[in-house]
C-alpha cells in the first residue's frame, strides 16, 4: 500500500513537473512572439546565420531583412551604425542593437 502511494505521488509529481515545464515554454514563446524583432542580415554573414539559428531554435518570431536584396535596408543599417554596414543589426521593440552576439541576444529576448 505504501509503495503504491509512493508510486502514485511520484507519478503526480513528475506529471506536474512536465506540465509546468510545457506551460512555461508555451508562456515564454507567447511572450517572445509578442516582441517585435527585426533582423537585418545577409546570407554571406556567419554571425547572421548563427543569430538566425538561435532565434529559430528558440521558436522566436522575427522579421528577416536581407540588406543585399533591399538597398533601403542597407542604407538604414549604415545610418544607424555610423556609416558602416554592420550586421546583424536588430531592432527589438524599437531599440537598435548592433551585432549583439548570442549571449547578449539571449538576454535581450528573455528580459
């Protein structure tokens, strides 16, 4: 009887933990998808590919703008980066971040 009770309690605890983890992940993804994120990049940029993979792995929705295909986007990137074409450049909730790196990007989207 005691073993059965223990097994039932353990099972409930595991189920509760799994449900809580799934709820947190869903809640986190809902928040991340609410953020407005634009990423200015180019196919040849390795930092851009790493950042894109990170955002995709985290299931974060974002707008990807290729500066090699959009001259206005390239001019915009240069205007916010002192005349330099530094990518990836992000706009996250109206704030500009130039090549933040994965660690900083992680902090930005998790705040």
